[in-house]
């Protein structure tokens, strides 16, 4: 499974820059979907649970990169009712810090191809690219825009 590490790396480059030790990731309620047939292609389905301990930043600075990542890596979560792509809980430790838990329902398709008598090749299929993921800026994805800008979150006045 590749999506958990992809999201971890994005958070390490944005909201958790220099704070990798604060993030724990778990895969819960995992399953494999596969149909009978000549191919062994299958789909992983699982809940990715993220826990950020002692988080002192803005909760928005944590949610924005996750939403941008979801838009590219699991866009179907943005289309399903009630328009809640993931859930979270937060334990307020004091006025400045909290433990934040986030759960995302993810899936990954794996194409399996026979390459020899007893050898197989597994290829993880990327999510389809949305034509205009960042309106007005041709060719720039939400995640890349955050990374290019250094993701500075300025509180509104």
C-alpha cells in the first residue's frame, strides 16, 4: 500500500515539518476485494488512522494539506454524501496543544500481471487526474501548489 506513506510525506513537508516523531499511522479494518477470473488484480480497502500527538499548530494547517491530498489521491471521498471526506477527533491537552486523530477510508487498485512461470508483477494504479484540479493555474495540482508555496497559513483578520 502506497497511499499512507504518500500522505505521511506530505504532512512532514507541511504541517509537521521537523516534527515527524509526533505522527503515528495505523491501518485498520483492511480488506482485499477480488473477483474470480484469470487475473489476480485486486483492490485494497482500509481505514488509515493518523494520530498527531502534542500538535501545537493551527488545526487548519493540518486539514488543508490532507484535503489537497484527498483531492488527488482519493477524489471519490469528496463526492460522496454527506460531503465529509474524513473524520477527526481532538483531545485538547491545554490552551496550545492537542492530540488529533484522523480517519480516512482509502482504497488502492493493484494490477497483477504474470511475467513468467511462477513470477508476477504488481502495479499500483494511480487515481485518475482531474482535468482542472486548481482552477486558473494550468498544470498545477493542489498538493504541488502547497509544497511550492511552502504552505504558510495566515490567520484571517
